[in-house]
């Protein structure tokens, strides 16, 4: 009886031992899946995306959790539940890398996209700072009657003069306003440059002078210059077109307290009047 019990026990233990051996063999043949190289790649890609996007939590597989490996397993189980084969490892790697690339591009575009440049009304200029194709002023009607450029009341504001005298200078038609008193009344001359010299050329030739400045009046480019100190003499050029120009010149009388020491300022003041008359 005892032997039968021992034999029964031995048989049970034998089955148990054989069962354990079978499980061991099965375990060796079918080891439990552990972390695979792709998992490390996916995690690394996820960390790279998070670093690029300022630490924002982003999962590559679009799952509800933060554990990419678990999310992928859940995704595979859902696919298997529908009778579909899970994606192979190479395709998964390709999708993961592609998703990372898209996210990285999205982050960089969001952070590095420059704002549209603000457009201003600045005029395009040539190499010497003069506008190209800017507003043009028509001087045609003053070529034959240069003294018509100033109205009588405008002449009276400037000072006391002899009768205005139309003439022809080297540069083109001109009108001279000679002061009535040589010592007290300053003289002016307005020249319509029609000999082929352009405003740009005039400005370029005057840049080497001791006195030279450029600005605009009512959107029209002007340039003032003098070969000495600009205290008693000054010439201001007006850009009327790309083919012609107007020169406003002043010679300040010795005892003209109003204009003495500021010849270019006085020339530019008269220039403002000339531009307004040219514009009509």
C-alpha cells in the first residue's frame, strides 16, 4: 500500500517535473518579449521631438498615454482583434521616423516663421540715393517764361529787387532777382536745367563740396551745396524728372541780417515755394 502511494506520488512528481521541463523548453523556444531596439529608437525620437517643441508632451503613435511602447502594444491588439496582421517592424520604424520628421518640421516652422515684412511708402532709390521713377514735375511751361515761376507777392516776401530778368545760363533758361540795394538786399536766381544734366549728376558732382546735404520737400528730392561754408552762398537742386532739374541759388548781401549766415536755409525755403508752384 505504501509502495503504491509512493509510486503514485512519483508519477505525479514525474509529471510535474516533466511539465516544468516542458515549460522551460517552451520558454527557451519562445522567450518573453523584452524591450527591442526599435522601442529605444521610438523613445529617443519622442524625446527629440519634445526637446524641439519646448518640452511639450507629444507621443509619436497618437495614443492616450505617455508610454509609447504600451500604446504600440495596445494598437497591435486592436488590429489583431479585427483579424488584421500587425505592421512589420521595418514599416513601424519607417512610420515612427516619418512622424518624428513631420513633428520636427512643424515645430521649427511654428517657432522660426518670420513675420511678414511691413511695407512702407519709401521710394526706390538709385545708387546715389536719388529716387528712381519718383514723382515728376513738369517744367515745360517755364522754359520760355522762367520768371513766371514766382508770383509777385512771393517775390515781395523775399525782399526788394530790381525787375526780374529772364536769361539763358549754361544749364538752361533762368530768371535772376537782383537785390535793389547791393549791401542790404540779397539776390536769387532760378535755373531750369535743360542741357541734359540730370539731378543725379548734379548731386554726384556736389558731394565733394564742403557743404552738401540731401533731403525731400513734399516728397520731392532736393540737395543743397556750396563750395565754401554755406553762410552767404548756396545752391539747392530740385529733382523734377529723370531728364531735367531746377536750381535755386542765393547770394546773401553783406548787411542782410535775415539771411546772413544761413544761405542754404534761405535757398531751401524758396525751393519749397518753387516746388509748390510746379505742382500747381
